[in-house]
C-alpha cells in the first residue's frame, strides 16, 4: 500500500468521549493538519515535531478520529489521517452506500503507536436491520510535511476485510444469489468449516449464482476495486434462496490441505485428480487472503525440472539413463550457476541421478544445446502452460515460460529466470508427467456453463515412463525421500527452492503424486522444498491416496 502525506484541515476544536471507555476526556486538538503548520496562542507558529508520536498524541489523535467517524463526519475524520483524499470517500460510504448507523467505537489499550478497537453499529436497508460487530486497529504516525500526529490511513482501519485503497462498502440486493457449494460427494462446503475457501466460494457465487438457481438476498458487502474480483459478503440482512452448486472438490482432501497449510505461514497448495484434471483441494494460508494457489506468479525453482527433463528427452538431448554430468559449477552466457551447498559433484551422473539429487549444474550444462524457445514450446505444447486459455471456473493464472534468451535460458531450466508458475500449474504439470495427458484443471464441471477447456498434446509414452521413474527415484531415494516416507502405492515427487531478491530464505516448493492424486505447494520464505512445502504435499497425498 502506498502511504503519503496529503492535505487535511480540521475546521473546529472539540473534546469528546469515544465509546464510553478507555479514554475519557482528552486534550483539545487545535488545527491538526497535514497541509501546513498549526498555530498556537497569540498567533505564534507552532514548532514542527519530529520522531514517533507520544503516548498522549496517539490517544488524542485516535480519539478525535473515532469521534468524527462515529458521528458520520467523514471529512473531519479523513482530515485526521495522512491520506484524506482516499479516506474521505470510504468514510462517506460507511454511512452512505453501506447504510451503517448508530456507530459506537470502543478503543482498547494502545500498544506503542497502535490502537485496537471494536465497533458496534446497525446496518439498515429498506426496513431490514441487523447489528454489526467487528474489531480493527489503527496506527498513529508523524505527518511527513508538518509533523502532526495523524492516523496512518489503510482501508482496513474501517473494516478488516477492506484491502485495496479503493475498496468500498455497500448494502443492498446482493450482486449474485447465494450458493450452497457442495463437494463431489454432495458434502456442503462453507467458509466457516473451510476458511481458505472463502474467497473461492465468493468467486463461484459471483460467476455461477444465477446459474445455480438461487435468488438474491440483501447484504452488506465489500465491493473490491480490483477488476473481476467478487464482492465479499459481510452481513446478511435478508436471506435469498441459495442455489446448489456442485464442485469437483473433495471435502476430505480439502480438510487435509487446510490443516497442513495452517502449519506454515504464506503457504498455498493445490491437489488435482490426474485422470480427470478435477481440482480436489485448494488452500491458502496467507495474511493477505490472496488466492496464490491459483493466481500466484512466482519462480517455481527446481520443480520446473519436471518440464526441463521432458524438454531434454523430447528433443533427443539425453534420456533418463543418459548422461547429465553434475559439476560443482556451470557457466552460461558469462553467468556462473552453483548447486546447493554440500552437493558432491559427479561428472558421470545420469539425468535420473541429477534429477533425483536436484543438481542445478546438470541442467545448466544443456543451456547451450537447447534452443532459446525449446523450454517454452515444451511447456505450451506438451503441458498446456503459458497460453492464457485455462478455464478453471474461477480466475487463474496459466503460467509463463517465456523464451527469454541470454543467461535466462539456463536460469529458466532450473525454475528461476523469467519462469512464473503457481501451485495449480505445478500440480497440473505433475499430473501430466504422471499420465502423459494434459487435462486442464477445473473446479466446477465444464458442462455447467459449456466451457471449452484448454488443450495440449501431452507427452510421448516413453517420456512419461522416464519421468515417472525419475520422480519415483526422487521420492524413494532422492531429495524427497524423507518427506514421502510411509506413503504407499505409486508415488513420485520433485523438490524445489526458488531464490527471491530481498528474502532471507528461498521459497519452498514441492510437487508429488500418489495413485490418482497430484499435488503441489509453495511456501514463501519457507526454505528448501522439504522444509515446508514438502510436508504440506505429503499430508494432502496421504489424505487423498
């Protein structure tokens, strides 16, 4: 979020008690503004303050803001922030388009420059009313221009589900009828039981609410500024009729995915059924509630070697049992690439061995032999990636594997460079490697709205046999063996870690399959593949296999 100093003027002097607790009467605030200096008695110029706000400034500024907000004085409240231009429209919508009245704000004890608070209010619309109760927090900062103590403006101050600077609140007939989403076996899926499905269920409702046969109700909702983003319902004033919507999800696998992802912050995981392409589970454990599992765009690290190995095989450069030496370092286009610390070099290694050990230099050595667009064509034509034509049922990113050339030809082969994928993409890659057929992932049946799925020609049977053998070796005696230990049946895996500028640790990646379940996970700042993403995938495979 961008933060900056904006013009703000308070035209009156006042003293009030907010919420009946916590503050009591407080000192009068005289001409707080961010456009120029205030004036004290006798007209003398006020001294511009520096440093963090004092305890009394935090108390007085937040209390004044609460008082103006509770009275519906949007301009006055916005003037007490460091971004009045963005704050005023949202605060105006609070009592306007959101129809929220009777606001009572009760502050808690300040912690440094932050003040937690609770809100009690009433939402009323066309004769229907419901109480609204929630908690939020604000922070008081020193104004950049004048040194005044001001509320650091974020939309989440008004409500924690407001994320974007231009998000707003509305009350009225719901933008789409409610749905009762069920899994493949008819079990009801709710955001209360499966919290990370919340944004996904909202997207399904927005797209399929009308088709599911429901009728609209009346609700308070967040209207998101981002194009194509579904409203987030906050409070139902009058229920409509929910239409039943069957998804491809499995309640059991979904529960396992949610539980596993909760153990690692900033994690996302997707499981698909390779024989059909149907999504069995999608879970995100993120502070920003972003569906990174479907929409993420990050480097996949060494999990990309599944596609790279297929590229080498399909272009006749080597085979699983053919040569793929693993030197301590390799140079491509004047850039030197290294292996993970502690990896012993092996100049006589096969592709299978280098794959199972996740040797970077073995793949980099082939950068001079592949064409600039070899990896791109393999990703698009065989694995269905990077063509922007997936129709999963909700918004998704189909991956990007550009023919970028230069040192990126080598970097792309090891899942760095310009390659961008997400767990959905990598779960699909794993499924294609396992079966040889690209089946575009879907979260609702194609027949629901007659969507035409993306298509790709898949892999030759000999390539599939080699990929499965290499992934099985990785899962049983390679880098993934510890994580995959104890899983029976037909198994395979690939570990990965992707370096990211500015992060202390790499992103943790892991892809694996067991019988008719393929899954992939990513944990930002999670370290090696087996450190975070691996245990998540293993838990999902254990539940689904």
